[in-house]
C-alpha cells in the first residue's frame, strides 16, 4: 500500500464516508501477506518509498503473476526484474498497461497517473555489449520516478566519446557507470564528476576478466574517491541506489515510488 492510498483511506474514515471495519478489512494484509510460496511485503512502500520488487529468476510464471496481482491490489506499481518471454506474455495478458523492456529484462505495471520525474540520473555505459545491464539500471531508476539520461558506448578505448559529454557528467546528481573488460571507465568518470558514482562491473570480457571479477576488482580499487561499487551485472541494484541518492538531492526522499 502506498502513502497516497493509505491517506485517502484514513481521510474517508475521518470524514465518516467509510466504516472503520471496512478500512480494517483493507488494511488486514499489512505489514505482509502470506500466500504460501511468498510473504509479500505490503508495508515496504510506507517504510522506504518504493514497493517490493519481484526478482523473477527461480520463480514460475504463475508465482510471479500471483505476487504482482497482490501488489497491484494493494495500490502499488509493479517492477519485475530478470523477466523472460513467458512472464512478459502473461503480464500483458493480465494487465493491458504492462510495459515491457526486453533489453533490460524488466516488466512494469504502472498506475496511469504519475508525477513528473525528478532530478538527474546519468547512466554511462562502456560498450554496446554492456547495454543490457545499463538498461536494467536506467529502467529501474526511471520507474522509480527519476529523470534519467544515458550516454552509451563511451568506453576508455575511445575516451573522446566520453569527454564529449562532460556537460552531462557535471550536471548529474548521481551517475551509474556500467563497464566490463578491465572496468576502468568508473575511475575516469569519478575523476570528472562532482556527484556520487555507482560502478557496475559486467561479465562482458575475454577469459582473464573472469566473468566480471576483473572489472569488479578494478572498481573496488578505484583511485577516484567518489566511486562505490555494486555486484557483477547488478543493474537493478545500481538503479535503485541511484534513485535513493537522486531523490535526496531533489528533496523528494521517501517518495521513490510516485
């Protein structure tokens, strides 16, 4: 349940337009609802400003749809990450307003009236092969109510491509940098930016990159002090953290979900 829905419910009780018993019935699933295979955290939006996110890998399509349905019933948006074709199809059959982001592997079911996005998140991607992870970060931040710009294919092998976007780097409230291979891009951006930089190592690279371990270690050992690091290929985590930072900068903390 989101704060707007809860406030409306309480206002109706206070005005005598809704019986307290009816309100209690609608609130009975707080703080969580046990559906057997999952315990859905309906209280999370009230605590953090964003609803529980569905991680689809390892779940059946039926389980994913059932969790999404309960979240929608409670009045929140739905963000389903690492989704597959069958989940995309099932969501679109069930909810016509479903938005599918295939490259990011995300399905979202959003309420029709949403405030304008806030702040300025910049997603910088080293190479075209890193775009799926970058898109996961971008879509996550966008769905959580942030204004997002992107600079893709701007790796250090052609650093002039990155420097051409110096203005965007300086204007950002927070930057997500996605890179595989040796992962040097995060340090370069960190040396140019006056805001927090969230580095995302990807599993893109030849054998000695060890499935993303090489860029992970490079980013962890960055000489740029404003760089923090999330796990390998964790675009969602980077986008979520970027949203928290951006909402703080924009003065809308606690309202990541519009």
